[in-house]
C-alpha cells in the first residue's frame, strides 16, 4: 500500500498520439520539404530523449597504449589513467594503514546492538558513532572520523565483530533462559490445575456418597417436579400475554399498511387517468398543428402550380392572337386551305372525344376494382373477427377447465391435509399418553429397584431382625409380580402403536392412489407425451416413512405447472396466428392504399385531360369569329377581283409570296403540334415530380412521427425523474421527521439535566460537576474490538446524521492520549499500527464505494489534524485555546505516524477521484455533447452523415440535468461526511478537468459534432456548470479555468472563419488549445444549414502559419488520467475533547471517559 507511485504525467499529455488520416496541409511549398539538417535534428532529439529517460552507468576501461596495439604496455599512460579514476588515491589511503571503512549509517545499523539506551536517544547519528567508538576502542589512533565515513586500522573491524557476536550470544542465552522458564512454569501450572481438579471431583464424590439417601432422592425429585410445573405455568402465562400483544400489534400495523397501500394505489390510478387525458390533449393539439402545416404547404404548392398554368395559357393565347392578326393583315388565303383547317379541327375534336370516352371507361374500371377490393377487405375483416371470437372462446374454455381442475386439486389437498393433521394430532396425543405411562412405570421400577437394594443392605447388616425382613421379602415378591404385569401392559401398548402405524401407512397408500388417479385424469385430458414424460408417477410413489405427503403435493404442483406451460404454448401459437393475420390485413391495406394512389393519379390525369379539352373547346368557340372575318374577306375579295383582273401581271409575284407564307403557316402548325406533345411530356414529368414530392411528404411525416415518439420517450424519462424526485422528497421528509424526533429527545434531555442541576443547587451539594480530561480509557485486550466496531463495521450513513464531523477520528485520538498519559510505548505503537491497518482494510474492501471512501478520507484528515494540533509544536498551537493546549501529548513524538497517515490519505484521495470519474464518465458525452439543452437549435443532422446508432437506449439517455445531479450528489456526500472545504474544492477542480477533457476528446473524434450550433450547445452547458459552481460557492476552486479549453473550442466553432482578421482573432483567443487541436477542429467543421460555409483550405493555412510560432505539444488528445497535486490543509478542530460523547450506536461500551 505504501509503494511509491510513479510521478504523474504532465498535464495535457496522453500516452496515445492521435494523427489525422489525411495531412492537414499539403507540402506544396519548398519550406515544408525535409532537409538533412532537419533529419539530423530529429535523430539527435530522439537520442537525447532516450538518454534522459535512462540512468547512466559508466564502466571505465584502462587502455594499455594510445595506438591500441597488442602486446604493448605504456606504464606512464596507465598511471595517468589510474590517477584520473581515483585508484591511486584509494591505494594511498589504504597504505596509510586505514584499510577498512564504514559510512556512519552503515556503522549505526550494524553495531546498534552494542549501543546503550542513552546513546540511542541521541538524534545525531554521527555523534552516536563517535561516543560508541570512544567507549569500545580506548586507543583513538586505531580509527579516524571522516566527513561521511569512519576509517579503521587493520583488526579493529574484527574486534568490533567479536564484541557484536558476544553481545548477540549473551542475548540469545537470556532469551532461551526466559523461554525455557516460561515453558516449565506453564507445564507446572497445568499439572497443578489437573491435580486440583482430580482432588475436587474425588472429594465431591465422597461427600455425595455420604450425604445421598433414598429419602433425600425422593424429596429432591418431588421438588424438581413442583418447580417444573410452576415454571411452566409462569412461562405459559407470559407467553400468552406476549402472543396477544403481538397479535394486536400485527393487526394494527397490517391495517395501517393496507390503508397506505390502498391510498397509494388510488393516487396512482388517478394520476394515470390525468396523464391519459393530458397526453391525449397534447397529441391532439400536435396532430392539428401538423395537419394545418401540411395543408398550408399543399395549398401554396397548388396555387403556385395553377398560376404557372394560367401564365402558360395566357402566353399561348397571346401567340395565337398575334398569328391571327398577321393572317388578317396579309389579306390572302384560300377557302380550300380554310376548309382543310376546319376538317383538321373536326378531327382534333373527334380525338378529344375519344380521349374523354377512354378516360371515362378507365375510371369506371378503376371504380369496379376499388369496389372489389373493398369487398375483399370487408370479408377479410369479418374472417378476422370470427377467428378472434373463436380464439377468445377457446381461451375462456381452457381457463375455466384449468380453474376447475386447480380448485378440485386444492380442495382435495386441503381435505387430505386436514385429515392428516387430525390423525397426526391424535397419534401424538396417544403417544404422549403412552410415553407418560411408560415413564411413570419406569420411575416406579427404579424406585422399587432402589428399595430392593436398600433392603438387601439392611438384610446384610441386620441379620437379627429376620421376621421383619421375611415380610418385606414377600412384599418384594409381590411387587416383582406386578412388574411382570407392567411389562405385559407395555407390550400391549407397543402392539397398539404398531397397529396405529400400519393404519397411517394404509392411509398413505390410499392418498397415493387418489393422487395418482387425479394426475392420470389430468394427463388424460391433455394428450401430450411431453407432459407425461415430465410428470412421471414415480414422483408420487416415493413418499417418506415419516408420514408426510409433501411429495404428493409437489407432484400436483408439477402437474399444474405443466398444464400452465401447455396453455401458455397454445396461447402463444394463437397469438402468432393472430399476428400473421394482422400482418396479412396490413399488407392488404397497404395494397389498397397503393391502388388508391394509382386511382388518384389517374383522376389527376383525367382532370388534366379535361382542362386541355376545355381549352381546345374555348379555341373552337373562336372559330365562328374567324368565319365571320373570312366572309368579310370574301366580300373584299369580290370587290377587288376587278382590280385583280386588271393587275394580274403585277399580282403574280404576290401570289407566289402568299403561297410561301401558307407553307410557312403549315410548318408553324406542325411546330405547334410538336410543342403540344412536348407540353404533354412536361405534364407527365410534372406528375412524376408530384409523386416524388408526395413521397417526400410521407417521409417527412414519418420523420415527424419519429420525433413525436422520441418526445414521448423523453417525456417518459421526465416522468421517471419526477417519480424519483418525489421518492427522494419523501425520503427527505422522513429524515426531517427523524431529525425532529432527535431534537425533541435532546430537548427532553436538556430539560432533565436542567432539573437535576436545579435540584443540585437547591440541595447545596458540596461536590461540583465532574470534570473530564478528554481521554478514553481502554484495555489492551479491547484494542481489536475497538478497531472492529469503530473502523471496520462502522457505516457512514449512521454517523453523519447528527454527529460532529470526524467523530471516529476524535475517539481514536482520545484513546491515543490515554496511552500517552500511561507512558506505554507498546500500547501507543500497537494502537497507531492497528488504526492505520484498519483504515487500509476498509478502503481495500470498499474500493468502489464513494460514500465509504469520502467518509474515511475525512476521518483520516481529521485524525492527522488532531495529531498536529495536540503535538506540542508551536506552529500548530497558535489557534488553540489554553484549555486545548493542556491536552497536548506529553511523552511521545508521533511525527513519523503523521507522515504515514498523510501517505494513506493521498492514496484514499486518488481512489476517491477514480471512483467519481468512473461514475460520471458514462454521462459526460451524452449530457455535454449529444443532449440538446437549447431545443430546436441542433435538431437537424448535417447532410452526408448517417445517423449514429447510440449504444444506450433512449429511455436511459442522459441529459445535462443528470450531470448536475451527479455533481450535486458528490458535493452533498462530501459535505455530509465533513470533508475539509479546501479538499472539496480540489476534488471539484479535478472533476471539472475530467469533464472538459472527455468532452473535448470526443469532440475531436466526432466530425458530426463540429458545427456552429453544437458550439452554442456546448457554451450553454458550460454556463450551467458555472452556475452550479456559483450556487455551491466554489468560484475560488479554479474549476472554471479547467474548462477553458472546452469553452475556447466552443467559441472556435461559433466564430466566423473567412478573413485574415478572423484568423488573427483565433490565434489570439485560443491560447489554451494547441495548434494541432485548432487545426483539427477547423478541418472537422461541418455546416448544417445551407447558409453556412465550410472552412476553406486557404484559411486553414493562414491559421497554421500564425500558429507555427507557438511551442505547443504535438498531441491531439487530452490526458484524462492526469491528477493535480493534492495538499491537505491544517484546520484545527474547534471541538473540545472533554465535551465529546460516544453514541450508543458505536457499541463502544468498554471505553470509559476520564
């Protein structure tokens, strides 16, 4: 336990170096190419690291010559090398006749046997060695004292060894003498005790033989019987009183518990009803809002689509009007061409009519299909209902059969048990009567035998009185005859007993037969081979010979279990069939929905066709206007025919031009047809787009459903937490009630004390109140009991409620003071060693118990402070009162034990920190990173990332409140156990460093968490932690500074990352983050929304160029195992030792206050 642990690693270091898979910046420039100088520098750096990590050991080699040639010896060069190594100096010292040498510590350890107690009391070892040598070796020329060593002449060390061996031999003789004397004394005492016990028993036998007579035996026997009946009556009456009292107490307590259970069930039932209506209202409101949102989206989309269609139709109409005006302006055209156009229009109308008829037929066919599917669906539903009814009927029949069978079995078993109990009772009563009779007969026989022996003695002694003796002999013969009669009666009773046993066995057989018949009936009702194989009749046949029917009852239990398993299997099969039918119904409903979608699409197509038909009919409505215009043109033509005849030659060119224009018009009509076909294709594409959008809307609705499910799960977690908080509130109320009771008890004690004091003052008592010295008296035999009750068996929760902090530590120190006042070194040493070992054992047994570690860390610190406060040293006595200074230790210096206790406290503190970190580690990532404390900010996932499958269920998801609750639990436990406030601050600082390191490491490893919104989330969570520190008054604990790297990382995620000024601001602000960490966050940044942008590589290069001047570590991850150096402050105890009282719950009644 006291092995020195390795030095803690430096902060922000880790044993694992994490490197990115891709290089941060590509080595494009010449600046980043590796040179020979760089390679040499890196190899030299590695060599220096290995040299610094090892401890050097030098082996000096003597070179025979400078040329390193074989068989050549340069004596001058070798002498120089030996002088440089110090060999010649050692030879010179040995030549001065001081060949042997010892260091002072070696001499002290080796020859401490030869020292006296007075010499050992000196603290300076060098002075001790000088005094011992002056005493042992009279000639001071035989040794010399150096700065660090003692030099001896030849033979002096052997002389000292001889003295040491003589001393050891003498001490061995003394030890053997004492041990042999102790063994002989022990043997003598054992033999003496054996002789005394033999004499005691022999003399007692003699006195009993002299004193015991027949009359005395009778009187003693009669007195014993009277005592037996009297004591039985008293005990029976007391037992009846206790039984009646226990029954009444049980009745009242059971009634109270039943009322509480009923009240709790009623409250839960009402709460469930309220929750049901509240959840229904919330779900209804959410559904209505979602439906309004979806309807608004649909309406906006439809309005936009219709507006586009209207704009397209207006454009087409404008184009047609322009074309008609151009045709009218040309004033030329032939009637044949117009007739051809009319015929083509008629054909187009006919085509439209055919399309409409086809649409109607298709619609009628689809309606017929829908009707058939609906009929099929209704038939399937009817079949499903019939199957469910059949299943319910079968299950009810099976349940009724099972209930009847179980009732019959239980009734038969109860009847047989009652009969068996009655038979056993009657048999027991008879056997008791018979035993009483046999006992009385045996007593009479023994009495007769005693009388017979007595009479025989009288016959031998008094031969004179022969007549009286003959009469007595006759009486004895008569009594012998009665003994034979008694023996016959005993034989008759034994035969009756055998008959009763046979009758019981026959009843057992009948019971077995009945049980076998019942089991056979049960097994024949179900034709299952597995049941018969499991429940064999052998289990019912093997009954004990003691008359108990337990195995039969077990056989019935097995039968019922087998029947229940069979019923359960049938029920499972029926449920599986129902699930399969439900699956089929769901599949059919999905097919119906698919057909309905197809029908809707077809209806949409028909509607579009109708719109086109109406448009074309509107265009046909324009044809009579065109005819009127044509008639007017014909009139103008008749008017102009005269002019045309006159100008035939001049109009030939125009006619050719008109023919060309007509050809162009035909080409334009062809292009219009092509445009119509293209529009149809566009319409089909738009339909496909609509279908895809509908699918997207369905996916969105599914996503909303999933979010609703997650919200419901979150609400369930909130309800669980609310229930847990209510339970905790109830526990706190109970604790408050307990505290109120304790306060009332203390008030009553105070009142009684005041009354006694007043009575003492009234009586003018001369003796004043007793003054205590602040010590606890104990015996050396009770030391193990003290450690067991005060350290090993003590529970923290029973101590911290109403006691002063560090009460076990104060009790231990009061025992130490008692041992110090007795000036018993062995007692002090054993008590200190046993307390240290006990604390170690408690910590070892409760390695993962946070409360136990906190409790004993507090007590160890208090015990250490008590040892310092009452040590008698001036630096620790400044804050003591004069009365406390009187309680200081007088005879022993326990500074060595203070060092051992401080080492123990450091070990406990390290394990205490490890337990806290292990408890809070599973909560950190989910509470600090994944949980959305700002609702609606980070609800979206970044595009291109798949959803992470969380290792913990949603019901067990941790939030920021769970992190704060865990911290509050740690803080409240430390405060309850009386831990020093400075030590609490250090523990909170270590815990906050661990939270920040774990959060930052997970942020580096998860690319989906590096976004602006997640930075806002982290900043919000850090503010929650800072508020917690303010609430607990821990601003001075430097815990906030440990979260600085995490807060800078959150700021880096939120800040703008585009310009040179932004890069400079990042360089100036992010001082707690290394260059590798900053570049990692910038490369991992992933925008969530479209308005955010990724960090450009050029910006990353700018930041890296600024960060090259820093001398940071090249490690990415933070070291979560790093521990800050702990210091235990000295805080003197304000409690006076004289006023401390030991509670009875500690079970330390063997300690006495002095």
